[in-house]
């Protein structure tokens, strides 16, 4: 009997969301639709402009793995999250956002002097999210913050692809993956963002190593990573590094591979307003499904409805009652 369903490691970021016009990206020469790492000064410069021009839409706790574990916990799963925060107001806010949601964290060694990571999220009229991220102290996530006892006492470890941008964080998750494999703990990973495959593909492959038990990505990421011309060919290549995988495909739903068979999951028609956190929710709901004994198809349906609900709301996370409504509809 394990204590945790999932042990995750990721960047702890406070999200600031703004609704912007497409012309904003052209005017400030911002590449739309991906995550870009920026210096604190550059981020603050854009925040001042955005606050003056548009006004902030929402402030929320964020970070890819944290959003995933939050979703899992809200459905009823248990999680442990390793991250790094500063002793500042943003760090306090971040921990408040985790709250009492079945998520344990490394509070004994996660905080230090400095600046907590923040993510500037720009939502365009087509609901696509574009992110400028300043990692702050999160860039220094290392093996020192890992709780190997908690990892050993989990069904899965979950690795955030964004972490490969930091040498110490990359080394930490490689060490954690080896530890999990040696202790019969299943391994899961997310590619996180197309930019990780465009600029850090070798680092992603270093973490993948001989492979993982479960891999999450979207269709764009699958094609970038595999170099394949179509999703069918990408899946065949993905089988060499992932025993099982889940590929989200936007309005085409999702494609799952359970180790033997492919399973297509239908999309939900919704009025999308903000795609920030959609992939994180998909992974969280899916992990909850399989760690609570559901089959891949059921977990996929839960994840599909969860991510559709996220994109219908502003912010990367949903309130508790919405998780319950989603669960009631799929798992009843």
C-alpha cells in the first residue's frame, strides 16, 4: 500500500494572466504559442505594459507538474510535490494556492532568499496561451530538494519537461528516475511545451534515457520529438521510448496507447477562452484515473472532459466543485 499516487517535481511559478490582441505579439516581437524563458527585467517590463494596456485577468498558482498534481488531488488522489520557492510574497501566495488539497510538499528545504518564479501568460483571442517565464529560485531545483522516501512510497513519479532548462534540475530528475526504476516505481513524463523539443531535445532525450512507463505530450510535440511526418509514424517511434502514452490533439481529441492497443478519445465542443493548463489537467485527470484502478479509456474520457472544462475557464486550475462535476459525469 503506497502513501502517494504520484510524486512530482516541477517549477513552482505564480501565473499572471492577461488577455491580449494578436497585434501585441507583432509589436513586441513575441513568438506566439510557446513558452520562452526571460530575464526578470524583461518580464517586469512587459508586465508593466500589459497592466497599463489590458489589466490583469487572473493571478494563480501555476507550474506544469504542480497543476497536474493539483488536478489529481482535486479528483481525490494523493500527491507529493517537490519544488523551490523564495521567502517572498509570491512564495507565500504559491503555497496558499496549493492549500489543503492532498498535496504534501518539501516545506523543510524548499525556501531560500531570492525571488520566486513567475510566469507571464498572454491569452490571445483564439484562446492560445503564450508564456514568458522567469524561473527565479526555481532554476536551482536540485537533488537536495528530493524526498526519496516519498518517491519510493508512490505509484508513479512524474517528471516535468520544463526542468531540462536547468542543469541542476535536469540532473535531479535523471537521478530520481533511476531511483524509481531501481525501486519498482513507475515513471511518467511530460514534454511540457513544443519549445522544449525545439531547443532542448537532446536534454529531453537524456531524461528519457531507456524510456518511461507513461509519456504525455501533444501532437505538435510528438511530431517535433520523433521527426515523423504524421502522427501514425510518430506513435511507432514513441513506442521505442514509452511503454504507454497519451497524445492530446486539440479538437481531434486524444490518442492513447495502453501498451497493446490504440484508443481514440473524443474531444468536447466548448467555447475555449484560455488553453493555459489544459495539458496539465489532462495528465492530472488521467493519472488519477489509472492510479485509482480505471482503465485507459475511462481515464482518457475523464482527462478529455477535464481539459475541455479548463479551457472554458480562465486560469490553469479549476475549483473543487468543477472537479466533482466532471468525476460525477464520467465515473458515475
